[in-house]
C-alpha cells in the first residue's frame, strides 16, 4: 500500500471518529440547553462526513452494492466472531462492567446486522420489497419491518425505537 493510501485510511478513520464524537457532543449540548453549540457540533459532524466520504472515494472503497454488502457481512462477522469477544473478555477480566455491557450490546447487534446484510445480499436484484428498520436507542439492536414490543437485548420498550425509513 502506498504512503498516500495509508494516509487516506488514517484520515478516513479520524474523520469518521470525529463525526460520531461530534454527534454525541451535539446531543449532550442540546440536552443541556446549548442549542447554538449543538448546531455547530452538528455542522462540523456533517463536514467530517464529507471529508470521510472523499477519503473513502479516493481509496476506491465504494464499489457495487453487491460488493459493499459482501464487505459489510464480512466486517460485521469479524466484529462479532473476533473483535468483540476479545474485547469483552478483557473488560470482564478488568471488572469494567460498563465496557462489558457496551461490548456485549455491540457483539449481539453485529450478529443481527450480518444476518440482515446477508438477507439483502441473497435477494439482491430479485426482491423489490421495501420496509423500515427500527433501532434501539440504548443498545443498537436493529429490527426490520416493525419494532419489537421490547428490545431482546436490553428490554427497552419498542415504542422508543428509532424508525429508519
């Protein structure tokens, strides 16, 4: 890999992290009543997204939908089979319950994501059905078509799920 490609990968990771961090910061500022601060964090987050997308395009990291779905299945599978189990074990060994809960929620949700991606990959080009997804605001569990009565991972009521249309 060239130096430029390594730099693009590093920049993509940094911009992606900044985006997510600024979205969390905006949410906190809004809850504390600092609406103008929240707006700036949201604007900066959007800018970081543009930078990240530019870097990913320069890396030729966006391919066909089929290839993108295959990559998503692979990435999610790696996370729930390798990455999160190792992190979960380390958090347990340290007695860090908050990290343990965070890793467990992510691990269990990544399995669902891999299955959902695989389902769409398997029916790509043959199914025209469209439906919403519902995301638990606490653990990230993702359901298709309708929210469950309560989240199977963290027990949050389904009417609190975020609808993605």
